[in-house]
């Protein structure tokens, strides 16, 4: 792996993306970075760190049915890299036998 391991994204599964975005941006003053209406919003929560507010119903489409039961909160941690090539180099660290990687999303993210 060529990049330094850092948590660069924290994803919260939310019931209402727009309402959550308003809370963090209008209420707390975080800077909005990107929004795909009804899907996901990214806000800057610290230098070099994003908070993603993602429609909780869509999270399993990327992560599968992992930790989406009543006992687990809809949260994930992310490590962003420079591009698709760097992302692919990290993939073997995450893949499990019999489970292919998820495709890229409209936001540009890919699961690794």
C-alpha cells in the first residue's frame, strides 16, 4: 500500500439526508463539500476529514448486509486515496473469498 493509513471519512447512515445536512451545515457551521440530493451529503468535519451523511436505506447496497441489524449503528470509516489505481491496490486487503468488490458510486466512491 502506497498511502498513509488515515481515517479520512466517517459515514453516518441517516433517515433524512437534507435534514441532516441542514443540521451540520446550517446548525453547526460545517462546510458543505458535495451533495447528491436524497442520496448523500459530504461536510468537512476537520482538516482532511469528511463526514458523509448517507441515506441509511442505501448503505447495504454498497456494504452488503454487514452490521445493519438492530444491534449495530449505521456507521462506517473510510480511507480515501489518490484515485482508482491506488484504490485497487488497497482492495486485496479488504476482499474476502467469494465476495467481489462493490462498484463505484455516483459520488466517485468505491468500496475497498
